[in-house]
């Protein structure tokens, strides 16, 4: 079965990568309906850092997350970010950008 992270508020986290959430190790969780805000990554992925994984990210609010790259979400080259079409996440004030693909 696949992990589901739904309905949480993830705020004021801090890490080198993935200030709010770190998804690594070839996992494919569903991350939906969360508020992810005010998180800080020294390098990549203020809100979410995705490494060698394929998460489905839908219906979240990303607000005021910060990183060197990928204020809301950073995606490594060996990962696949699954978004609804159109993208139904909300992005507000993430620095320097919302989604960064390596």
C-alpha cells in the first residue's frame, strides 16, 4: 500500500533539504489537502524535497516557503512529480520559485 499524508498543517520546519517534507528512497506517497508554509531549506525544497521518488501532490497550499531553489517543491532529475492537470495546488509567496526541476 502507499502512504497518504492528508489534512495536515506543516509549518516552520527547517532542514538542509526539504524544510517541510522530504520524499526519498523510491517512494510514491500521496500528499493532498495539506497546508505547507513557512518552511526553510538551506539548499533545496523549502516545502517539499523529492529525490528518487514519484509523489502525487494535489490540493495543497504552499505559502511562504523558502530555499535556494524550489521554494515550494524541488524535484531531482531521477524523480517524477505527479500533479493534477490543471495543477490544483495553491502557491503564495514561495521564494525564489514554486517548483524547480533539476
